[in-house]
C-alpha cells in the first residue's frame, strides 16, 4: 500500500500541474480575445511595465493609443511592436506625446486621444513617479510634483475621458497603483501619500460609475523590478525589518504585472494585489493588527539607523 502511494504521488502532482497549466492557458486566451478590437489607451507606455502592457494588448488585437513623454522612445516601441506582429491580426498603434505630470496640457491631449478612434474602451493609468528619502529632506515642491504625476495627472486624464464613456454607457478604467497605496513604507512618504490618494479616488469612482456600466479596476503590485536588476546586498539582512519586507526588494517582473493587467481587464476584477507572501501578509497585518505592524516598522528604522552608524 505504501509503495502504491509513493508511486501515485508523482502522477498526482503531474496531473495537478497539467490542470493548472491548462487553466492558465485557457484564461490567457480568453483574456486576449476580450480586448480584440477594443480601443486601449496606455499612459507611460515607454516604461518597462508600459512596454509589456503594450505588447500583451497589441498581440490580443487591441487598437492601442500609446502615450509617453519622449517621441523617439514611442517610435522605438512602435517599431518593436509591429516588427513581431501579424498585420492581419493586429492594428498599428497610435502615438501621443503626454507628460502626465503637466496638468495644464492633459485636456488637450485627451481630445487628441479621443480623435484617434472617436472613443476609448479601456484607459490604463500606468504613469508613476517615485522618490525616496526622509520626510525632512524632501522639498514641498517635490512633494507636489509627485502628487501631480501620481494623483492629479491620472484623475485629470480620467475625468477628461469619462464623459465619452458615460455617453456610451460602457468602458473600463484601470489604475496601476502600488502596494504602498495600502501600507506606508518609511522613506517613501510622498510616494505612499500619492498612492493612497489615488486608491481613495478610484474606489469612490468605482461606486459612482456602476450605474453607467463602467468598471474600475485597481492593480496593486509590489516593487516592479527592472529586467536585469538584482537586489543589492545589505548589512542588516537578518533583521526583523528586512525579513518582513525582503520580498519588496525582489519585486515582481513587468511581464507578470502586464499579464495580470490583461486578465484583470478581461475579468473586470475590481482590485488585484500582486505580491509575494511577505508583503501580502504585511497588508493584512496592517489592517487587523496595526500596532504590531507599526512596531515592526519602527524596529526596522532603528536597525537601519544603527547599521548606518556602524558603517
């Protein structure tokens, strides 16, 4: 009997793996078919995540409107997309210059976006700006710049596109936010504040837009790593702070996030958290055991300062 169990276990694991693979493949195909012929606007399309979102939506047959701050990089992305695509199955992307932190130009850019196809089916707010430093070392001007890029820019563009969606009583708005819209990590106060503000706005928008048939989704990844980035070694690797947040340093790959964004659009899921177990646990600890969370964070700050003094 014991031998039979040992022999059957690998077969069972193989069967489960096969079922998971088939499920993921079917889910992926359904997600791609859901965006076929849809007009999809992606902001900051020239970033690592923006490029991957452009790739998955373009291969799914979406009619892309790609926005970015640098025309040369937009053209390079355009060339990369059409060089590997089947012209009979995809559309040539439209390119729009947009600096999401320049609030004064967004209304005019929104009109340019709508002129591309006359409507927007899916708006993906991807643009973001990061800053790291102690609160007292970050100027108020930089705080405002972060809020413009991460909060006022996305909501201004959303408000400009929204009347078109409301008049058609259909559409989808996706905010690619951050886990820091749920928990605040020290030395990232301005960034975390902007992400909390964006999360609050789009939560309210979701409820208000339900009567118009417009869905609002928020995707919250941990740190999005670059293609070749490796985590830097630290002298305080074994501290409770480092243990609690170590997975944030490794982050998630842009490909993983882009594929999840596509699946979120297909399923119209309201909120998604893309995180490894440790930062995912941190979100729940912050919610249900806030004093424990604050104690761990404070411990991490003390450990970090101690390490810096020793160096």
